[in-house]
C-alpha cells in the first residue's frame, strides 16, 4: 500500500509539469530576458543566439544519452526527439537541424 502511494505521488508530480508551466517558471526566474525572446519561448520555439537555459525553457531537457548530445572545442550539441541543436563555445544557439 505504501508503494502504491509513492507511485501515485510521483505520477501526480510529473503530470503537473506541462510545457507551458515549465516555460512560465523559467520566464519568471529571468526578468532580464528580452520580450522578443520570451515570446519565442512561450511559442515553444527557439532562435539563433538563445542561451542553453532559454532552449531548455522552450523545449525541455535534451537527451543526455543520445549520440547527438556532444561537446568539443567547436561548442556543443543537444539532441531532442526530432531535432539537434548546436551551440557555440559561449553556449549560444548557432543552428538546429532535423535528425
């Protein structure tokens, strides 16, 4: 019975984080973000020049165990379900492409 209660709580906690809720949490913690960037994040999109934190706000966590998530002297890349996002050495989006 105790195990069932724990599982139920975990399901409820994870179910509460929807993309719009996550986006608004990030936005509220960063009042310094430009209104144009906030509008892009709220739309669930990304743009060149965004920081890693802004990409995470818009698209969520990348797949850390996927081959497309890598780093090197050129910068880094994050793999998502359908896209790979590339960052320069300063952690800013340079481009993205479909997998």
